[in-house]
C-alpha cells in the first residue's frame, strides 16, 4: 500500500506564501511522477504541477507558472509545493497524487492524499 499525506495548508492573505508537503510511504518507484492537483467546490479537479521523481523534470499549469515551485527530497520521500504571490483564485483543496508516468490527467493518478485546504483572502 502507498499512502500520501499532505500538510502545510492554511489561511493566508493575498500576496502571501505557503509551502505544502506531500509525504509518501510504501513502495514508490523512482520513475513515478508526483503531482499537485487542486479542486474548489463545484469545480473540476485541475493540475497544478508535477515532478518526475527520478530527474526532477517538472510541469506547471499556466495559472501558477512563475509563482509556484514544485520540488522533491527523495531521502525524505516528500514532494513540496512552494506557493508565492498567492491570489484568491488559488483557494482550493490541494491534493497530491502518484502516477506511473508524466501526466496532467487526473485519471492517470492512482494514489491520492486526503487533501489540505488553502484559503487566500484579504
């Protein structure tokens, strides 16, 4: 079994920063991809960013490019999402997931964490 646990969410003012963490346990292969998705009530879950664990290749959604940075610490089995210059439209539940390959498609991710709430206000 693979388990993913997100943490680091909270309430922040517009323009502020948060760092989310996704800690993994279980059998994670270095060729796997870890992604952050987010979902607001009544909206589709959408890709935020992903990282290939083996070589740090990354992808960012246009809406967060230049503001968010995804990174990983393989020794800690943890992937991070550094979020800067936060906007109200970033408000959502953020989930991390595992895929066998690089993908921006929700259906390709077969393990998910429980989610962590990010709320941006002013």
